[in-house]
C-alpha cells in the first residue's frame, strides 16, 4: 500500500527553523550533576579498538569507535562488534543500548542481569541524559538557546534500513543548538539531545532541517558525504543513576573531529 506523502521535505535551514523549531528554556539545558566515583581498575585487557571510560561491578562505560557495530548483525561478516569484543574480556557484560555503526562515542553495558534490567528500564523510561556532537552542512546561527525538532519518523520500507519523516511515523523529538560554525567550509557544529530514541533519529532530523551530517552515507547528498571520511556524529556525554546504588553519574567524552 502506498504511503501518504511525508509531512516535511528537506528544505533550506531557515525555512525549517521558522516552522518546526520551538525555543526551549535555559533551565531545560542543564547537564546532570557529576558525581563520578574513582575509576576501578581491573586486570582484564582492553577490548581491541575500544577504550574503557569507567568500570565497576555493575556497569562498563565504553568509547565506541566509528565503523564498529554495537551488536552482531546478520551474516558471518557482521559478527565482529563492540559487544563481542567486550564480552571476550568481561564475560558478564550485557547489552543495554546501541549506537549506529557509523557513530562513535559513549555506550554503556551492564554487568549481570540485575544491572541490565535496571539500566534498560532507565533507558526505556527516558531517565538517561544523552548528548551528541555533530558537524553539519550549512551555516546555522550560534545560540545558547536550545531548539527542538518535533517530527515523526517512519521506516522507509522500500529502502530499508533508511528512515523518513512521515505523518504516520513514531513521535520523535530532538533538542539542538549551534555552538560554532565554519564560514570557510560552510559547516556548523551542533550539540544534540535526543528526547526519544528512534533509529537514525539524529541523522533523519538533521536531514529534514536541511543540514545533513558530514560524511553521512545514508542521508547526505554525495557532496556532503565527501566532506568527511566518516560520519561526524559522536555521543559525547552520558548521565544516569548507578543501577545498584542510585548515585547520579555523568561522563564526558569530547569528539575527536
């Protein structure tokens, strides 16, 4: 059955900011309090290609490199991934959430079923604070004020795994603000906070804004893809309550681009 036309097509940045973006109050942009306990060193070797930001008996916080799957995919050629590399060193490590293969940055794994249940519930209930950095095509005004993209996302079945903006899609919200821009290269650096967790949400929302992410092989036109050797999207901050003690924790991991 043919789908009705999407509610929004890609357009110039100024057109979308006028019709789809709602200013947020400054109080909503505060990061969670940081009360990170000391790093707990263990004898296990680092998983290949992955740095451990924090570890204790209940969780691991990892910095995933771009180009590595979070979990195994279909087929023998897609079995190498972050979770399998980590589980080779930490047998009790369990998956809680994922990052796109092309995205780098902070990812948490639970240690044991009890911690996995608590952390999975926190993600499901949106009790986890996540922030990303991205470099996008186009010049957006630098502003401390947060704005919100509120557009529903639907699987584009004929072109899976692509997603698209569609009236019948799942409700999806992304907060964003521009922190810098490069007039020479006509690009902007954004901070992003997904309020929902749809697949490809940040990439689809920024494409709809008219500012695709540099290096995005799925949603950017060829000229924008060619501006970077990888997707310039990085999970740079993560805040949550410890799954056993309830202590608020916060980690920062700036992008290397």
